[in-house]
């Protein structure tokens, strides 16, 4: 199998995705508990033959891009343009200094590309210089006139549906893009069409029916249902945490800094709400408790912000191929009043976990002035987490 030590990938993520309906650009939306962007980028960032991943974004998305991409390793994003073709050229120009042998160009809206497809793309480009993944057309296709009447029925034997990543020798596709820009041609719908125009012979290789492009609200609904069906091992975990109150001027509650006349007596920031959620997630994973992962005896965690504990627990779920379906936390205290803070707390939990707002609940109760919470000696929290994990072939979960 041919190998290249200089293969780069461009992830085109500058579009607006208007056909996907309300909710902002589709590449930043969540599907199966993970953003479309991070799903699309991850296989390239972890592929052993790819040395650089170059995202192209819309400049208006500069603030939200890093969070949507997560902790993946990639080149600093560059700004795209008004058309996909302009955006791809921006990505190519950003890679000039690195001079890769092969470049793969992939649409961020294709969130389910696999390592196998990426490997086939690299191999095909090394042999042919230009190649695209395709899948057979299974429906009968009609050529229809402007009046709506059928003019012809092409044979399916020679029809294919093109996908990405499309793979090219870097120098050849860069020259083709530059030439198209000089001649004012900006109407190509994909890079293979531009390559054909420039005189390159474009080969094909086996694509993947799952490597579909998310375009409409129906696409999102279908893939959410498919991903949900894969996560057949449904788990529920519970968590509980309590911290005493001491002198101070604020409390951290569910990731929100709350001005108060007391503070928590704790090794970390004492956020009982987030601690209870972390324990609930770990319980659903059957993976110990917060103390076993972040021991209070370790000075490393002294004064630590609890949002990193929750982000860690979320990453554990993702590493096992799972997703969080629902989170609920109940604060138990006489003061401060949680009601006015509830929506800010929900929003902060969403920000940390990526779980949709409609799947995050924050509640509160008092203990009717009974016990340590009633005497305002401390604050407690309980939480529950529902997660889905994939079943393995032996009937258990991974």
C-alpha cells in the first residue's frame, strides 16, 4: 500500500447551512451529544497518515469555533469566503508553507467519515493524483425539462454520487484553484468539477453510504435516531455532595459564581452541584467516584475549578462511545435562593457538557430549617445522570 508522510486535510466549515433550519450554522449543532464539526474533524486529526488538519471557518464564527472543535489538534483556522470554492482556496493557500504531497478536502457537514475512507482517499491520490469517493445510485434518475416533463432516463450503471474527502496532489489542485480564480470561475460545486475543468483526470474509489451530508432538519432527525438506536445500554447514576460553609464572599454553585456572605470549606472550589453531577456520571459508568479520580489529598486540586471535573466525566462517556441523555441536579439549601439563578446554572452546565438545554434540569429545595442545611451550616446537592453506551458483541457495553 503506498504511503505518504506529507498528507494534509482541509475541513471546509465556513457555510451557513440555511437549509438545515433554525439553530445556527449546522456544523456547530449537536448530534448524538457531539458537534457536527468535531465529528467531522476527529477522524482526520487522529489519522496516522495526516500531518496537518486545516479548518476553514466563517470569520463570524471565530468565537464559537474552538468550543465546537473541542480538544482536537489542528492548524489555526483561516477565514473562508462567500463560496465554497473561495473557502477551499483559502485553506490551500494556508498550507503552502508546509507543502504537503497530498491534500484531502472534506465538508464539515459530513460528520460520519471513517478512518477507512480517509485511508482509501490517500492511497487513491498517491496512485492517480486526483480521486473522489463515490457510491452507486440506487434510485432511477430522470432528466427533467424546465416544464417538468421527463426528457431522458440515464442508465444507473454509469451514475455515482460523489462524496468527500476528495483527494489530490497538492500542487495540482492548488494550481487549478488559482487558475480558476484568475479566470473568474467561481461556480464549481465541488473540487473534482474544478479539477476536471483544469484538465485533471479524476479517479474514483469506494465511498461509504454512512458518509452522508447533513443538509435538512430531516437529516438531523434521522441521524439522531440512528445514533440513539446504537446506544442500547441505558444507564442511570446518582450523585450526592455536601460542603460546610465558612467565611467568604461568594459560592460556586453549578458553575456560577454567586455573591454571598459565606464561602465553602472545601479542597477545590466546593461546587456541590457540579460535584454531584460528576458523581452521577461516574456512577452510570460504574467508574468510581469523584474522590477516586480527583483525590482531595492531592495538592494539585486545591482551589481547582469544578468545571474541569465535569468536563473530564463527560470525556469519559465520549471515550466509551456513549452520550449523555439527561442531567438533573437538586440544590438543598435555605440560602441563597436558587430560583433566580436557575437558568444561568442550566446554561453553564450546557456550556461545560454540550448536553442540550432541554436535557438539563436544575431544581432546589429547603430542608424546612431542619438539619445542617436548615441551620445554614452547609449546602448539599443530589444529582442523576442518564447515559447511553453502545452494546458490544458479547451483549455487554463497552
